[in-house]
C-alpha cells in the first residue's frame, strides 16, 4: 500500500464550517464585453476536486477522503500533477474537512479563497479586424496545445468541453485575456474541431484565426477526412501534420 502522505497545511483553515452562500446580484456586462475566466489556481482547484469526487463516489468517511487526497495527484494528467501536489500540500487538511462535510468543488475552492464568489471581471469581445489579420493565431495554437496536454486518450465530448472552458486559466498570463475572448466567441466550434483532431494548425485554420495556414493546407483535401486517414500510416500522419495526435490518441 502507498504510505500516507503527511498533510501539513501551510494555509490551513481551522474548523471550517459551511454557511449558506449569500445572494449576489450578477453584474451586467457593458456592451461588447464578455466574462473573464477564473484564475489558474481556481481552475486547478476545481479540476482536482472533481477528480476527487469521482475517486470517492459515495464514500465520504474521513478515512476514505484522506486516501483520495493521497491518491488524486497520481491519476491526473502529468501536466497537472505538480500543481495538484502544491495544492494538496498547501490546503490538504482544509480540503479533507470540507470533503467530509460533502462540499462541492466550487464551494471548496471558494472557501479556500482560490475562486471568487463575487461577480467576475469583463473583457472586450474579439476585434474582427484583428482576427482577420491573424492576431489571434498564436493564442489559438497555444490554447489547443494546452487542451491536448489536459486531455487523456479518447476524450469524450464532455471532457473536451470542460477542457475548453478551463484552458484559459492554464495558458501564460500574457495571452490569457485574448484566450478568454477566443473561447467565448468560438467555444462550440472549437469543441467540434477538437473532436476531429487535436492539431493546433488544423483547428486554428478551420476557426479562421490563422489565415496564413490556409495556403500551407491547400492541396491537402484528404487531411479533412479525419483520423482514419491521418493515422493509417506514418507518411499520412506526417503529410497531415498529425504525428503527435496519432501517437497520443490512436496508435498504441
């Protein structure tokens, strides 16, 4: 059996008690504004707490919770394991207390001070002229790369939707605002494209935010046939720039 991890919380919240959430009037966004995403710490906290819920299922004794807290970081994608361990080291005891009280992920992360319970800031919508000039191309590619890192092999549509909604909390701060704008405007289309292929060039060209990629992909109509064509052999994968996708999601 795995030895128990010593949980010494650097930021313990002693005797945590849940109180009913106060009703907060939702702020109305100004014209041409969209809601910003949560902080990276909030997204990571909620991601870990949801994984904890699936580990626990209906078992919520303190012993079950402690075991889940010790295990959770090892079952997350490698790209999140370090942040998960930092979270558990800092807030482990408080997380255990809250889980025993059957608090949901949002409540836990709000009580810990990692997620805001008030209305969130708003940011401007996408500038269409900037989109057409390719100003969101690199941001789009970075976002798709991070989504690929978050997802496991053969991810479901629901898992992809969840990753798309959270991705802007994981990207570098310098591009976070642009990422929020991109996801807010293109979320449904982005999810459908990611179901086809987790390739930044393919997804961002199809979204229309990487105009320079169109020329590179002209004459590659077969690449639009999907993974059955891309991953049939190495030559096809290279031709469609899908080697990484095939290795991660199709080839054993």
